[in-house]
C-alpha cells in the first residue's frame, strides 16, 4: 500500500529541487515490491547507469541517439521537398547568426545521425537549470532555440530560467511548438480558414501561395465513420463505403488541401484515430529540422493530444484558433506553469488493469489539486509501467485538472520506439435513481425489458484504452471465456469495438480474439457515432427510464454518448464487455452473477476475469514489431476510395455555392489592411443564462443532426434528405449549419426558461420563446452563474458559433482554459465575477440591458484589469478581464466582425 506525502522535494533529487509539491505515491493498486533502480532520473539521465546510451548535453540524457521515425525518411515528397525545408525552415529554427544564444549551439559527432547541431542547455552555464523540472526544460530549450528578440526575447528566456520564483507570479511566456496536430473535425474548419485566407490574399493583390503553415502540421482524418452496420462480418467495409459516400465533399476538399498547402501532411481516412497515430507513428521524440536537432513538442486540437506525454513528448490540447495561430508562426502565449512531482513505487497487483491505476492516480491528483499545473512522474514504479500504461495516465490529465502528465524519456520509451518501427476504484457508479419501474416490449420477436440502469450502449472506443495491448488482450480473453461458458450479450445492447489503430486489429486477429468479439456481437473497426433505435424514444423520454451507456473512453460529459442515455459511465475495455453481458449497470459483481451460462450455471465476474500473468504472456508473444511497420509503411498511400477522388489543383480554392459541407466563412469578408479596433458594447440584451456545468458539449454542435433541429431545417431547404444529414462533426466546414447548432444541446439548462432543458431561450424584450439561433439573429447578450464554463473536449466551434451568433462577451465565475482562449481568439471578451459574487448576490435577472465599459483603445486593456458593467435597472458591478496574456491583438482584429450584439453568460 502507498501513502501520499507532499512538501518540498529537495531530498528527492535534482529533478524537482526547490519548493515544488511532490506526491510520493504508491497507489492502493500497487504492492510494495521493489524492482531495480529508479527510472526517469531527476538529473535528466535515463534509467539506471547500465540502461540505454550514455547521457549527452542535449536536453534529454540520450535522446539525441534516437533515430527519427522511418516515415520521415520515406516521406521525402511529403515533407523534405516542401518549401518549409528551405525558406520556411529558416523561420522555423532560428539560425545561429540571428539567435541571441548562438553560443550554445553545439555540433553532434558525425557518427550520430550523420552529424548535426543542437542547442545545449548546459552551455548556458546557469546553475538554475539543474533545478528545473523536466517539462520546464523543454520550454526553456524551445525559447533558447527560437530567441530572435522579436517574437521571443532574452527576457522570456530569463523568466523560464527563474522558474522557481517566476512560476509563483503567473508570468506569461511564448511557446513555439515543434509541430501542430489536427484531427478531422477541427482540421476541416482550419483548412477552410486557410483557403479563405488565400482568397482574401488574392483579392488584396498578394500571392496566395504565401498562405501556408509555418509550423509542420499533421492532420489525421479520423472522426467520420458511423457504426451504421453492426454485428456483421462486413461491418468495416460497409461503414467505410457509407463514410465516403456521405463525406465526399469534405474528403475532396481535404485532398485538395493536401497538395495545395506546403508543410502539411494529411493522413487519409480509415488508418487510425489521431492520438493513436500520433503515438505510434507521427511523434518524433527528437525533431531533425535541416540538421538541427531539438525535442519534439506538439499542440493539438484534440483533447487526447496529452496522451503523447507518456512518450516523453511535451504536448497538450488547444482550441482550433490557437492551433491555427501556431501553424502560422505565432508563438502561443501561456502562463509559466507550476510543476507537481508524482513519485511511483512498487508494481501493479495481479488482475489490476491500467485503467484501475489511472483512475486511482486521477483521484489522488484531484484531491491534491493540480489545476493548470504540469505533473511530472518519476520513481522506481515507472519501470513497471509499459508505455501504453503511461500514455493512459497521461491522457487523463484533463480529468485530474493538470495541463499535462509527463513521463520523461527512458529505456521503456526507447523500447517502444523500436517496437513501433522507429529505428533505434474503477471509476464506476450505479444510477442514483433505483426505482423499480420495468418496461417490457418486443425486440425483433424477442421479449425484452428496460428498467433504470439497463445498458443500451457498450462501446470499446477508439480512445486511449485501445492503445493499450494489456487491456485489449484482457477484453479479448473476457470475451473468449464468456462465450465458452455460454454467455451472450443482451440483444438490445448496441455494441461496438473501434480500435484507434490498425495494429490492434492485427494482434487481435493473431490471437484469434476477433471472432470472440464478433460472437459476442461486437462490430469490429466501426468508430461509434451512436444512435438509439427509434422505438426506444417513448421508453427513455415519455416513461423517463434512465438507461445506461458504458464506454472505455476517458471523456464523459452530459449528452456525450447519446442524449437519451442519461447514465453514462466509463470503464476499462474488459469491463465494457462484462456490462454488455450483464445488460445492466445495477449489479454487484462480487455477489451477483453476470448471467446464466451452459447448463443453467450462474457465471460470475471471477469466472471470466484473466490473471495478469495470463495477459502478459499473450501480449509478449502476439504484439510484434512487424505489425507496426506493415501498418504505417503505407499510411501516406491512402486507400482506393481516397485515391480515386478527383480534386482541383488551383492555389485558391473554388468554393461551390451549392455545397452543404464546405462553405466560405464570413470571417475574412470585407477585410482591410488596418484593423478598425474595438467597438463599445452598449444596452445589450441577455441571450442565455446558465448555472454550473456548462460544457463544450452543451455549446458546440456535436453528434447527429436531429430531424427537428434548425440545422436539419436548413439542410432540407438545400435539398439534403434526412438520411444524409450526417453529423455536426462532418458539417464543421459549413458555418451555416454550425451556427444553427450552437447551443442546440437538448440537455442544456437555460435559467431564462425557468431551468427548462433544451435549445431554446426567451427573446428579450419581447418575451417570445425562440430557438437560440433565431433569438440571436434579433438581439443578444449573456449571463451565467457557471464555474469552469466550457469544460470538455476542445472545439473551435464552441467559440466560432458563439461569435457568429453575435456574442461579444461572456461573463462567468470561471472558465475552462482552452475555451477561454478560443473565445479570446474570436474576439469574444471573457469576464469573471469577483470572488463570492454571482447573479443572485448582485440581484441580476437576465432581463436587464447591459453596458460593458471597456477602454476606448486595446492598448489600454491589460490582463486581469477591472471592468465595470452597468445595467438598465441601475445595478453596477465589477468583473475581471480574463485576458491572461497579451491577447488584446485578437480583440482589435475581431472588431471588424459583422455582429456586434453581446451574449453575457453570468
């Protein structure tokens, strides 16, 4: 058993010297056995002295010896031949002649990677470096390498060097990531923006070909497949064909972008989920840019980007607006974070999965409080964690509140790079409402019943857990044993298995486990975009049955899985199968059987749960290096359906006015060379008024497009049949559809409606009940008693839709980090109530008119300054301006936007 100890960490080695909180933890799921020496040494070395190559003076002890992924040599046409390797490359990696710290540039021996150079931190000869945590050293190296005294200055480097003192002062620093990672749903709007910029550049008389990413960008088309066909041998092929049929317009546009834009790699659909492809293939660990070596770092538009920290690559999720700015060469301004050390000891107990460990670590970190901080893991227990386990822990950072959960490079990292083909408390609870209501019905000729807690959806999703061979093999063993004992999945449970990587499919096939999944009614390789059969509606809504959904992901917000399944829970992949077999979430596995098997014998969880030794043996013999190589050596070749798409070759995109997938956005219409500056916000009305727990799932359009929604009405008016509505995610390139879906979640609770859930509001001052979009087209402001407003997966449309609805300010108790940044990027002003104040204490109803007294010039606006808000009823209160860094330039540029109404969320 372990204990949690906090306090100064000088005694734990140089890694966390100074007054940094340290969690010396061996979670309850660990035993006390000691194995070898500590991994991830605090001094920057890697593993024990006998492990791995000797340390060098690069940032990491030996990572200069890691060979770049073979892909980067193979894809000469995709990267090396791009202009970024010459002209753009000079902008990416500051040359010695223009860098303040050119004296720190060192050459690599010719026998290492054929020579090259790198910026050596020890060459700075500053004793403070030895006291910096690993993650802060990554930030320091980036600042040193990119120091041009314009975007990044010597003063910025000094702030990072003085981290022990400056991190307590919330100073801001600039960061230029090594690359930007885009997923399908956020990548399409960014590509639409870039195409629109080219059009604007051409209209202004410039060269449109100058509009290109300055920072290397990888876009993985991964979120399109819908599980329309399930429980079928041809589910994969059929769903893929339907995907191309529905998304041809989007795919044609993306394929055009893959050749039109330099410095961008687009991975065709059907080859894996973005964070999995990033972990197994795209991540470099060490970047080699024209012979300059430096640590890989990444900003991604997917909240699961933080999974890459398990590989020793510093990265986290940002909004689409921040990602787009970073792609175009603008440093991301961030607050220099505090760092918490988490020390791991011992090893996992027999039968305990990585998911159990992750949820235990999450609980401990939540209790300690790590919001906005970096968490650096270290200790002997790291040697017991496979890379996939580390990635799983890293991917939960948003759940425990940290920006990243980082594992430094060590021998396990190096082993994973080789394996993947490079060269050298379960968190589950039952529903609160345990009423005895039971509804019996006929399900395709079988008698079925629903009650509170009945499981309708069981999904092993293409999320973090499918990157972990241990839990995937465990789930395969559970399926095999369950089938052999005669158990069956309840027929009304919609099941899906969606590996985020082709490698998973290969090792499951090698183990012959795919057939067990199939026999238990899991459709293999179909990324689920859930729908519940139509006749369930009357049971779930009219009779108020609280049904359950269980999935193996690590994001779980209201309405995320399906708006009609109110009890949505996370579980490890083997437990997902168990709940599908049980058919209910209301079960005690210790005392109650999962079901009845052959010979009417009751079958318990203990009868089908595999041992750790059993799983480990199968993993070792079935997860092979060749599987990774064969999967990714053809990744840029696409697939036949992708290759057959015919696309234009022009530098400027030719917009199709009849398209319902890709439309030119209004953001750059009427753009001039000189921004007009901000305009005042006077006498604005309230659009929406919320309480707590407003997530991006409530704000941003997501999931399927309901037939009664305004987006559906728009599509029908443009000739789209209901069967072809597709999802909001697939329509993100069409601002008209997305505007109509913003704040369209059926679970969102608006206090102006008397806390009635749904996508409508009260139009003030007429008092008419309207859809949010319709009300916003008349007049707008917003108010909101919400803390952590905008929590959830990062989505650029949570801010773009807000801005297009006319919103100019959001007032809340507090904001989620990425959503706040997105709002600022779109020129929407985030304001916070003063501590202890809210709508009720001030006496606001939401029916007043509001005037926000902003400075007359953006140059007078400062992060954190007080802003006075007055109302038509004579109320006056002070808010804090939530520009956390020098972000006022966005407000100046956005003032030319078409809409000037205000949406105040108080």
